[in-house]
C-alpha cells in the first residue's frame, strides 16, 4: 500500500508564470514572502514576479539572502525577515536552494533545524509554500523534503514531512531558457538520478514507477540537446516536465545510495548537488545493479539505451556504459579532476560514509551497503 502526496495545484507550460496572481487567489493567499537568491534578483526574473504581483495588487516582500546549499544561518535570517512582516505564504523562486529555503522558512518557527532532521517527520500544517522553479533538476517543487546544511558540523540535514510539500507549483520551462550549459547538465543529471533511484528504491510503488519511467524517457534524450542548444524550447520543456515527474517519483518513493553519498560531498567540498550525483552515478549503479537487475534493465530500456529483447544483464551493462559516456560528454569531473586533494578526501571518507548511512537513503538502495563498503566506493570514486 502506498500513500501518494502531491501539490494541491500544479500549473505547467510556457508562460505559466503569468498565472501566479490567479493561482494565489485560487488558494486564498494574498500576502506572500518571496524567497530567492542574488542571481535571481539580478537577472530580471524577480523583477518580473514582483511586477506581476504589483499589477494584481498583491502585497509582498522579498528576502534575497538565500545561499547555495542553504545553511542554518541563512534560514535563521529568512525566518527573522518573515517575522518582521505579515505573510500568509512563502514563495520559493529559483533553483533547489531558494525552494528548499522557502520550505524551511515556512515551517521552522522557533525550533532548531537539527530537531527537524530525519528521521523526524514534520507533517503539521505550516505556512503554505508556492514553488516556482527556474531550473529543471531538483524537483523540489513537488517533494516533501528539504535539505539544510549545518555549517558547524558540515552535515547536510535531510528534513522530511508533508509540511514541506508545496501547495502550489508553477512550472514554466521558459524560465530555464537562459541557463548555462554547466547548470543545465548538473541539474539534468540530478533529475535523472531522482528518476532512476525512485524506480530501483525498496520503497518504489506502481505510481512512482510510472512517474520515474516517464521522467527517464523525457530527460535522457533531451539533456544533450539542451546543453548543446540552450534555446531549444522542445528540449527545455521536456526536461522541465521530466524534472517535475522525477521529483514526484522520489517524493512518493525515495532516493537511495547515490544521494546518500552525494550530500556529504556537497557539504564538505562545496560541490554542486547535481554534479556530485553525476560523479557517483555510474560507479554506484554498477555496484548496486546485481541486487535488482530487472529494475535497472527497465531503466535502460525506458531511456532507449537497450533493446526490449536484450537480456537484463546486457541492458544493465549498456546502462553503466551510457552513464559513463554522458558524464564524459557533459564534462563531469571526477573529485580528483574537480581539484579535491586525495589526502583531504581520504581523511574525510570515514565521516562522509557515516553521514551517508545516517541519512537513511542508502537503506532504500537495492543493495544496502555497510559503512566499509561506502568507504570503498568513495575511494574508487575519487579518481
């Protein structure tokens, strides 16, 4: 039996952002706090959103203090800003960091974020969240998760519960047309990992399976097209829909070992989340696949990598090769090529392995690792 959770309203398509005031009114919301970062504030997107709200007579304030990989300190600043106004909802505008920040600012109140990290479940109602993604990657607009970094311990804290599930998602692919190739690649791989891990997870169910397979079919052929031609509207639209479906898939299933190992890399070495996922995906897939050959083979077939009549073993072999090939095509570096010193990597590997396992995600993997096996995988991944 599976319980399926989705945003109450999802508006999808080019130009959908223009319907923001109407969507707020339909949800009974009229005093939003916009949460975003300096880049969105400077590129014209924030100005457009504020103009839409002004034209509709919607009172609003804007917090632009979001940082990459949101920290406890940046969230505290946002909560203070929220308390200085009278708001009935929080709009997360941008990539995963602004949307994750908006979720926690809407939920936290006077509590410590460490008290909210998994396995704690926060299902109590909070301020409604409206998510407007500007990247096709995190799927955060449709998930009941947020991730906040504790800078004191360099831990990425996973927080889970229905309180973090946006009430409204505005999914407008036109907001991604100006994304650079590197960001397109990293966020696209991130959404692909979401889809694959949701499908092979021990928590998979028929609903999440349908979303995951559809996401793979959309993301795999269109990611290279969007990287090569940023203005390819058809590819951008497919990636945006695929990212949304992948987010729905893992929010109603789970992520697994790649994400569990990826978060500590981001926390300790400040590697972008999608990029750290990409660094690990071929290696971890090869290690995990023997425990779920038919499921990984389904992924290969959905992505068009393997023929329907190929054996599962052959299909999975093609999948691993294709993941290695797309990393090369999209110039995904190894940790060594990224500039991480081997000494520092080896020094932190035991702690990263402990943090990966403690996140709970590896426990959903088809092949559940011991700490020693995660350490070995990290050491193999470095070079």
